[in-house]
C-alpha cells in the first residue's frame, strides 16, 4: 500500500477503528505509518519546487554535449544545489535512457560516506527540496531515491573497502553524481571509487557525470582540470564559483568565513575555490604523496597498529580540532623493507570531552597496540584519565613534544621520500596540511598526530640513512606507561 492509499484508508476509518488498527501494529509499523501518512499528505496537490528554482550562472553546466561537468567552488557556493538540479532535470525531462524500464533512468550518487550521500539528498538544496514527491527509501541492496516517474538513484559512499565492493556491484547507470569528490578516501589509485563508478556509466546514448568539490591539492583533480582546459577533451567542462558568488548566503556566514580563513594559505581554496599550488619549503609535496599512495588491496598484514592523538583541551566554539590518525607497520611482499601505512583520519572538532571516545573507538576498530596522545598542555594524568574514563583497558602512551616541530617532522617526511610510508586511499584534509605546512609555522593538528603515529612505528622502519635523526627524535619523546 503506497502513501496515497494509506491516507485514503486512514481517513475513512472511524475513531474506534483507527485506534484498533494502530493497536495491532508493531512500533516499527507505527513509525512507517506515520512517515507514509506524512508523505501522502505532502503528495496531495504539491507542485515541484524545481519549477521555481533560480540558479546562478556558475551553477549551470555549459551548453553542448558534455559528458563530465566539473564544478569547483568555495564553501557555500551552491554546489549541491546545482548537482541536485541537474540530476532532477535529467531524470524528469530528458528522454528515457533505458526505454521500457520504469522512469527510464538509473543514477548513482557517490559521496565521501554513505551518510554524506543521504545528507546531500536531504539538504536544503538537495533532491528532496526540489520536489515533495521525491522519496529516500532503504530496501534490499541499499538506500535509494525514488522519483515520481519511477526513476531511481542509488546512494553510495567512497570511504571504505565495503564501499568499493558495493560500487563494483552497483549496476549500470546513465548518470553519476560525484559529490565532494576530492574528499573521497577511495580515490587516487587504479580501480578506485571514480574508476568503478564509471565502468557502469554506460546506459543510454549520452551518459554523463556531475562532479562537485571544494578543490584540494591532489593529482587526480589537477588531471581533471587539465582535461577541462584541453581542446582535445571537448566533453570535459568546468564551472567555478566563490563563496561570494552566492547571494543567498547570510552576511553572518560570509563574515565568519572571512574571519576563519582570511589571510591564511587556505583562503584561496576554501573561499575562492582556487587550487593551491606547491608551497615552497613544505616537507611534503602533492607529487610525493601521490607516488606513495596505496590501495586497500596493496596493504600487507600489519602486526603493529597505533592510533595517535593531538588533543584539543577546549570545548569553546572555534577551538582547535583534535588530530586522530591511525597507522600500522607491516612487511610488503617481495622482500621489501617494512613500511608504515596510514589507515584512517578520525580527526574531529568534538572538543576536550568528545575526542577520547572517538580515539578509543578507532583503537578497538583497528585492533591497535597503543593509543598515543600528546600531553604537553593537559598533562599525562589528565590524558590517561580522559581515555580510561571511556575504557580503562586501553593501553595509553603519552608523548611530550619537547623538540622543535621540524625535528619531529623531518624524519617522518624522510620515510615518504624512501617509499616507506604510504597513505591507504586519500586523506584530503591531512594531505592539505602536509603540503601547505612550512617548518617555522604553527603545525596543524592532523599533521602532529601523523608525526606521533609514525614516530611510534619508526623503530621497525629505520634504515641506516635515517637512523640518526629518527632515533634522536624518538629519544626525545617521553613516554608514560599505564
């Protein structure tokens, strides 16, 4: 029974019959009835808000037979609204890509995580905001968006190995919506989330991709931008917008963004939507991180894993994030020397009372040997008590970073130079910190946590060339035991 039928049935019941009907339902059925009833009420006489939608010039794809539209922009540019409008227009107005199939269209939407995909669908500028008859449903096989015509959109994440497997078996499509694409973890290597999504983009006479993102300095995005600019790639097109191009943003939001990013290296990236170039003096480069990147199936057994934390000691709004990085050490096949593998970035702005639970969760999820946390400000006792309040069985080691940032970071950067440290997938925020931090500046939180993690793993990685500086850095780290 669909939502409209449910509305008709319930409205036709007497109060007594309605009470008896509801008494016979399980709690889950009551929730479903409430949802369907609300949807049914919305359906009556509701007109698509898409009909009244006004898009800014940068939110519209260029004219012509493009196959991939790349839309880059700063925060609040309206990227999600633009992609939602193009997907809705395609499934509701274009001729069927699959004649004879209900709705005639099949779309895949990939976001950094499955939760991000759902949030984009339900956002103020998302698909559901364009038409009250659009419904998000979960059924066998995953989460989908059903359009009034019968067309469907499948939601996917690009975060884990499980996400990759679902994309691998995700079926064929006529359109791909790649949301915040450079924030995908499973990006930047052969047969990554982008490649797998596009092996199935083959239905209809003109399959297309809409890719939106705030630009981050990664090689894959540079490759796509180069295609958009090349006369040899006419089917790749690009539009660009800034935070200040969206007239619907509140003055307060724009002012806060100016205050947060104004005068920093990230202003061009986060507000103007401009790709950052190579920063002179940075210990890591985009080229280096790309060359050392590995896919999940290239990771050997990792007998030693650690979660490292550069904690925040404040719960005030706008306070520093807590850097939380998971890494492991293992022996690559073929007799290569042991290497470190960065497995996850769980960094968060949860504040002093929120990060311990996040770090402990990562500790158990990855079966880590230790949770290493910097204790310069809070002290060892405070750090241990904060973590043990969540789980007293976690093995905690504290580090006191007495030496300079450069002294601690250089040996870690050397492991990358030696092809002995690898990122498993892409970590856009961590990598942005690595490629923009210059020794002498205040080092950011994700970078500090990375340094603590790889310093912990260093005794099993050190080579003759790196031994002196690494051992010196390791000796300066003071550990506290349980």
